[in-house]
């Protein structure tokens, strides 16, 4: 059986002295991309990315297939995001945290229309539970395949489709004029 | 794939960030530190009594020098707590080792720390070690840092710079702040202008704090905590920061304070792509939050001046009609309503606009 280092080296190359750092360099943009799409805000992205790689560092022993690295990291990321969103909802329920009001005014990269669109999108999706909004964001903002979403969220394909459809109906209603 | 899906995917791509080497280094270091903490927490999770014992033992151990004195040539920092007359140990914990240079000069060789951050305070500078050999020298009020191997991050008054092998730089303490005259806005009849100017507050000055504090709080969504800090220091006169400041003010329940910052972007950075958005937001704040339809009508009109065919033009025209209606200027409201219906006969606000225009 190959060691975890052998697998990581096969995936990300072996020239770097530190394989973990090589893994971080290769996959941080992907992990961060999932986090920002799901959260809709930059504030917690660094936290999610670091936590993802911290758990990845601990779990490398369980990795068996090099081709699975990307999905494995996505699964960890989604689990952390779900946890974070659920915690946030509980805090909001008991008025222990302020409700996040989406705003993209300070975003540098997007144009005016895009910022308005994104603000409206997150205003709609944040009404839904994490188990509904996360699959929707992975599908419509990250562009993941349905079977991949089912895998990373640990749900059946039918459940994923149903949860996405719930959010999508609200989105279509909100963007009916688009 | 539907048109809506394509639009969302393309729009969401704008959220993705470019990661530079420094940011990636921070991710790796932060992940290692977290993994170490998690591992340590699990080990200590055997029971509260065991944890207390471990904490006591660790506390005793941290007070005991475990490394021989450094060589004359350099200070060697391994995983323990160093002892050397050239510096004081300000903090020694599993997460951080903070030293304060007391001699004019010292060279440090630092072993990879596995999650512990090593910082050296020297004059105005704080040198954060990223795994390296470097020399720190006090020259009058300044600090000179030279790197032989690896990299260090030097911070002075909240501003950081990473030095790489072969680099040597002198860092001076920040000049004593002199109050600047508050920037005045040339729009005279907006009574809502808050006491906070674009860059300086008129209220009694609070203790100076690094400007990045309020920005960091804002980016974490902690607007209520960010606002007092922002009020004390003010944003710099730059669109991104002004818009972020406006976000902080609005979302912390201080819409009045957002007005001059939004107006600054809308009126003075007219070539910036965000000027129209700032004007539109200004109109909404004035109309919805501050009950100032006259100011709002002007702001919505400015949107159409900035981007007559932009994505906000239709809504701005509708909101201008609404503001004029609320102001009681029925003729002007009717004129704008007719213009809206002519330009956007199927616009999503057509029904509301008819009402505001009395049509």
C-alpha cells in the first residue's frame, strides 16, 4: 500500500521539500472558491481555508486514491461550511449574532451590475437552511456536477436535486424580471 | 444550461481571489498551527484533571530555560524558550514566542517552529519569523533588518513588509500624527453630513489604532465593532475604502455617516466603475433611511449622469420619480414617470412608477 506522501506526491509533484505546502499551493484557490461562493462574503474565507487544510493534514492517512484529492478537499470544505452556517443560524436565532446583510459595495473585482446581482442572490439564499443553500451554491455559483455535490454533501442524488430545486424556485421568483 | 445559470456562474467568478505566495504561506502555516492545536486538544481531552496537571507542568516548563545560551555569533531559537542577555522574553507559549531586543544588535537563527510564531520587537519594528537567519540592529530611533536565509515579515505601525534573502532595510517609527483639516464637500444643502469627514473626525479624537483594524472587522461582518474604530480614524480618500466605510456605517445602523463617503465616490471619483453604484446607494440611504427625498432625487439623477445606459439607470429613474412624488413635486414626478414608461415600457417598476407619476 502506498504511503500518504507517495499519493500526494503523485498528485501534486514531488519537487517541493514540503509536500503539505505543495498541496496547499495547488488547492487553496479551489477550496477558497467553494468557501466564497457558499458564504458570499470574504470575512470567513481564510478561516475556512485554514481549517480545511488543518483537517486535511490530519486525515491524509485515509486518502487512498490520488484522483480523489480534489473531491476529498471539497468534502472537508463543505463539512466545515455547513458547521459554520449552522452555528451562525443558531446564534442569529438567539440574537447572539447580527444577521449578515449581503453587500458587495466594497468588492473590487465585480462591476456594478454584478455586485447588485450577487447581493440579490445572497439575500435570497440566506433564507434557506445550510443543507439547502450549500448544494444550490455548489451547483449554480461553483458549477459543480450534481453527482459530485451528492458525494461531497453525503446525500443521495435525489435529495440534492430536491434541495437545489427549493432554492432555485425562490431565485427564479426573485429574478423573474431578468 | 439556462441563461440564468450562465449569468450566475460568470458573476460568481468575480468573487474569486488571486492568491499570492505570502497568502499561501499563511494558509499553510495557519493550517499547521490549527492541526497542532487540534491534536493537542485531543491529547488533553482525557479529562479535566489531567488537563490541569498538564497545564501546571507546562507552566513550570515555560518558566525554565531549556536551551543553553546562544553562541556569541548568533542567537539560536529551537522549539524551547531561549535565554540570552541580548533580549527579553515577553511571551513564551505553545503558539507564540515574543522577544524584545535590548542590545543594539543580534543575529537570529530560527529552527522551523511547527506552529509557533516567533516575533522579535526591536524599536518601532516587529519582525515576524517565517523560518530563517536574520540580523536586527537598532540605529537611533530606527531598526535595520537584514535577512540571510528564509523570510521575515517586518511590521511597523500596522504596515508590513516581507524581506527575502539578501534584503536589508531600515524601518523608521511612524511620524507623530498631525491633524489634517477635514475634507469639505462642495454640496451645500445636505444637512445630514456627519461630524466625520472623509479622512478625519471632528469629534474628540480617539486613541490612534491601526487602520486595518476596522477593515478587518468589516470584512468579518462585525460592523458594529468596526464602526467606532472607523469613526476615530476615518477611511482614506480612495473609492474601495470609502465604499467599505459606507458599508460599515450603513450596516451598523449609522446611515447618516455613510452619506459623505458615498457622495465622495459618486461626485469625485466619477471615472471609477463604482461611482454610479455609490450614487444609487446614496439615493436609497437618503430616501429610505434618512427621509430626505430632495437629496435622494439628486443622487438618483446623478446615477443616470454617470451611467445613462448602465444597469442601474432604469431603477434610478424609477426611484427618482418616487423621491419627487414623496417631495410633493407632482409635475416633476410625472415627467420622470413618463420618461421611465417610454424608455422601459416593460420595466419591473412600471406599475409603481405609474402610481408615483399620477398616471
